[in-house]
C-alpha cells in the first residue's frame, strides 16, 4: 500500500534517459525496460525531490485538468506498479 505519508524516490538501479519528451527507464536488476508517457514522465521527474503521494497529486493537479480523487487513484496505481517493477523506492525513515 502506498499511503499518504510515505516518500518516494527514483530507484538507484533505474537508469533513465529522455526520448522525444518521454522518459525511458531500464532497471538493471530486473532487466525491465519501460517508456513512460507524459504523465508518467512528470511523476518520474517529480520524484527527484522525494515527495509524498499528497505532494505528487498537488503538483500534478496544477499541471493537468484532473480532480483530486482521480489524481490520487491514478498516482497510487502508478506508484504501486513502479514499486513492483523496482524503478522507484520508498524513502527510508
């Protein structure tokens, strides 16, 4: 579960590059390769400051026309999938 107070960061073993305005990721441990769309790329780039779910949603709501509930649901799903693929990590307390 993602939770509202956990902070997230880019996984140290996820290499990234930008291709035509989208982020491409390679997770060296799992050999997973992902190309993120515009929104996924915005989330990835926002992870540089190790935000919480709430902080991520505030950032995205300012950039995209999305309701708070839609944003929270979508970002939670993205974070859970990214955690599973080990391209992001939870910041240790």
